[in-house]
């Protein structure tokens, strides 16, 4: 298990690029519709590792959003 959240996020982005091809990282960070579509595509990717990482990352991002 990866202890560092930033390391996990980086690994997630690398794995996404491998599985799904190119995507806009800045838009992912700022555009809620793009983020929702992106995570929907991850869910449909049929890649269990990527899906599990996405779940953890998405939960973490949602926690961060609710704190602010």
C-alpha cells in the first residue's frame, strides 16, 4: 500500500494515461463536469487496480472539497 497521498495520486495519473490515453490534468483539477466524466470513464475501464485507486483518490478529493 502506498502511504503518501501524492505518490498514490501520481501513480493513479500514470496508470490512467496507460489505460485511457491522454487527458487534461488541469481540467481534471478544476472542472467538476470533466472530473465526473473522467471518473465515470475510469469506472467503465474494467481495470480493477485503476478502479480501486480511483475510488480512494475520489474519496480523498471529496473530503478535501468538503473541508474548504
